[in-house]
């Protein structure tokens, strides 16, 4: 009640005291009621504490007893109300560690007749420590240790609050009941429970103990929860959901665990069902002023969002945000993710300014670079729709830097961001850049199967709009026809008369994933897979396995010649590729400081043994060319190939022959001197060299993808400090120096890649093409 309202009531009171006495007392009671202070849980009125480590003093010690008492104390503290127990300090996130005001720990000392425990309290801010009165428990009464340790620690907290006259509410502790105090034998047996071993051996201890306390029941269910299968979780819930005698903490944790299980399976209604149960357990425990309660509200909100019920989610996300904010945990990982979802929901309900504020508030806080890349895209989407085009461009440029830090320019998020980047450039007057960016997305179809992707058809739509704005009506119509042809029925947008580009929508967390731990994008993987395992090596005749012909792989020589020739006229993409591979071109004249590994060069061919490798050696006389062939094929070469053909090959002083498995461990195969056939020639040193690898109609078509993927991983790891250019079948891949990941950057023409017949025809294709957006973080027009 405001001061004005109280003064008004006082005036009426004076009048009422004269005119009507009952009214006087009625108004007096209202004033008294409104003047009573309301006690609320706020950060200023409750203690935030965590549990530190228990250590020991003296020569004697029992680590298992210490561990057991730490775990039981942790379990009991979970039930505390009128305070915020954050958990074990060492296991907390940095934001929770910094939020903890006091850390409780203690020291054990094994004496002749019993165990002494000295409780300690450390202030996080001042780093000072307070020591409480020690307790002593005889060995024959050690079952009381669980309750005695907790009591000593809680007493220390209560006394600290009282003696320092802190304006804090007294925490409401839950202690071990008399019935649950263990005997000496039960305590000794329970201390055999090793929290660091597998669940089967732990289960044996609990079964042999045959003891039912809140703590042991929690241990049993905790072990059972490790088996994350639906049938197992249903069995657990039958026992937990219908048993109110179990501790509320246990019921909460089980419901929360099952809710997360269904959340990860994207079964959101089921996840909400169990999350609501967990929520009710916290409410009945009077623990709503806690991060656990906020986590559950946030989980329900996220489920509703991902289930398409975004407006319903706002209440839960907002409530969770308010709790995180009040607790000072907005920067906790769960608080950050809640803000992330909340910001995206605000976008979907057209609260763009609020969305920008919310998403901007978590920039730089996600930790994971992949999540940060998606956040940048989502924030750029919001800025674009607010008409802040310059800010959109700046943010997407920063995002490109991160994209190349982790080598993912061919991932969906990178290509989707290019679509948005082009639209922003158009709106600041750079229509030619927009056109070039969108055309580069279309040209990528010669490198990988991109036509089924939404951003491919959106690029067609945008080019149609742009062409119409530039009065190129026939071109606009052609782009639009292709867009209609590729778009699913019901998703076709009519061509607008004004500038209105298709730029996609924000992308929620948990709706994207990285294949193969981020090694290849979906587009890259499909392309690599399309070559592999097409033929069985052992089922083919020697002549077919060794099939080759002159000039078959001349396109490889052309691209290398362009890169190494200082007088070649190159596109910006090729200039960037040259710099990435060779740096100072003068050091690499005619292939100097370059090692060329030709895997499966048809060394056993009766007329043209290793002819394509010989062409490389001839074109680049200073390049060290290694013919990497299977031991069986090398043996056939040595036995069957005519001496004059061998001598012709040996005449190239820069040629070496390596008899080894092309998909074996790289350094093991390469560094074994026994694998090198020409013993009078040195093994090429790879240190500080540029490495070029080619696999054309060899491991690329004979080996399955399950061997090719580890092959790329192994090469990336072993050649991390080398720049590597890999011609894998028709695809061209780059591994920059200092990176382990290969990037698909382009392709060669069809020339020479017909497995069952000889042809030098390129079918109208250029010798090679390079994707400009896969080479440089700078968007190359």
C-alpha cells in the first residue's frame, strides 16, 4: 500500500471514529494487514552454498569411508529448503561456482578409538575459513557418522548466520531419521560401495546389504538408470511413480531423467508428462527457488517449442528465465540455453526487438563454436528482418571466420548463411555481390548433390526476383521455372512484384546435427560415398584392375600447372587456393618441396605401367612422385612387366615406389623402409612439404566408405602440419596447414573416369571447377 493510500485511510479513520465506530476498527485492521512485511525467498535472504571436498589428516585414512560420507551428505543437502544448495563444488559450472557464497568441507582424522571430523566453512568471496567444533565417533558407532557429519556442518552454517547477524533465513535441513541410522556392520558394508566402478559390482554390494534407506534406494535406482532403454525406464517408473514413500528427491531425479530420455528421442509429449511430475515434486518439496526447478520449467518450454506449441512455451521459458535471473544464474549453461529458446520464440511471435536483445545477451557465452555459428545466423536473421542490413553483413562476416576455424564451409548452416548474406548485400545496394553469391550456390551442383536442399531452390527464387528487378524478364522466368520444378507442392511461393527474398528461418537447437563428428557435411559425405565400394577388387581380372591409358588424368596436371605457374591467369578462388597450398610460390618452382602420392597408379599395366604417374613426374621434374601400390600389384609389376617398360619408368629420377596398403595407417606404411622398392632412392621427407594425393579408380572405388572415412581421419591427423590437396576420384579436397579436416572444394571433369571404357572426352565440362565459398572465409564474388 502506498503512502498516499495510507494517509487517505487515516483521514477516513478519524472521521469514522466519530461517526461510526465499527468502520473505524475495520479500516484499522486493513492498515495493520497491509503493513505486515511479506517474507519472500530472494538472493539477499537465503544462503547459497555448495559442498567441497573431505580430506584426511594423519597416517591412517579410509578413502571409501570419506567418499561415502561425501555422497550421503550431498544426498541429504538436496532436500534443504529456505536455502539454495548448488551441489558438489567441483562438479558445478563456473557460474554456479561463483554464485556459491560458502563452501562446506571438513577433515577426518583416524584415531585409536574412533574417527574425528572437523567441519569447515569457506567464504568464496573473502576466501577466509571458519572451523567448527569437531565431532568424535567411536569405531563401533561409526554408523552414526552420516548424521553426525551433516549435523556438524549444518550447525556451523546456522551459527555463522547467527553470530555474524547475517540478514539470511535459517536453512531448513532434513536429517537422517533414527530408523535410518546404520549399524557398524551396515556402515562398513556400505562403504564397500565404490562409486567409481561399474554398476554390476556396485549392485552386488547393495544386494548383499539388503538395506532400505532413502540413500540406498537412491543408489539402486541411480544404477538402474544407467541403462537408458525405454523398457528399463518404464519398469523403473512403475516402482517409483506409484510409491509416495520414496524420497521426493529420488522421485524428482527419476522423472527428470526419463523426461530427458524422451526429449533426446524427440518424443516431446512424453517428455512433458514426466517433466510435469518432476515439477510437482519440487513444488511439494517447497524447492521452487532453485535451479533444478528452473531447469524443469525450461525443459517443458523447450519441449513445447520443438513440438510446435510456441505460444504455450512462453509462460515456461519466461518463468524459468525469471528464476535464473533471480538466482543469478542467467549465465549458467541451462540459463543460457533457456534464453536462446526464449529469444527464438520471441522472433516467431514477431517481437523482433526483444528477440535481438535476448539473443545478443548470450553472444560469446555458448562455449561450443558450432552452437555459436548457429546463434550468429539466428541473430543475423532477426537483424535482417529489422532492416539492419549493415549489422547483418558484419555479423555474417564474423560467422564466416568461425566457419573456417572449424572447416565447415559445406555444411548446411554455412550455405544457408550465404543465402542471407546475399539478401543483406542486395539491400545495401550491392546487387552484383548478391547475384554472385547466389549463383555460386547454384554452380555447386557440379560438385555435390545440392539440388534437394531448400537453400538451393531459394537461391533460384532470389535470382528470379533480382533478375526481374534488373528488368531481365526472360532470365527471371527461367530461374522461377527451375524453382517451381524443385519445390514441393504447397511450398511454392508466388513471384513477388517487390523485393522480397527467401532467406529461410531461424534454426532451433536440437534440430541440427553434425555427421561423423563434423568430419564431412551431409553433402560431402554423400559425394564421397557415391564413389566407394562400387567394385570388388579381388573379383576382377589383373588387366581390369590395372586399366589405364595415356593422358587419362591430365586434368590433375592442368590444375597443378595453373597453381604452380606464376604467369597463369587465375580466378580469385584459385589464387586463394595457391596461397593456402604453397605460400611463397618461388620455393615451389616446377614442383619443388611438393610430394605427390599416387595411390593405385596401375603399376601392373602390361603396356602403360604407372603412365599417369609418369606424366606427373614429367610435368614437374622437381616434384617427388610416389607410386603407392598394393604389395600384390607391385609383385606382379616386378615379375610380369617388360624390362624396357620398367626402365622407362625408372628413368624418372623423381619417382619412388611404395608397396603398401593405401588405406592402412599412413605413417606405419610410409615410414617402413621395407615397403620401398627402389632402395637406391631416398624416402621423401614430408616435413614442411606440400602434399598432393590422388586416388583415381583405386581405393576410391574398391574400398567401402567404412574404410575411406578412417583413411581421411588418419591422413588429417598424421599430416596436420602439412597443407594437403587430395584428388579423390573426381572430387578435389583441401586440408589447410594446421587443420585435420578435409574440405570438398571442387571437382574435375569426367575425362578419364569411365571405369569400363577409355575416353578423353570432357563432355563439355571444364577441366576443373572450384567452389569459391569453400576456399576462403571472405565471400569471393
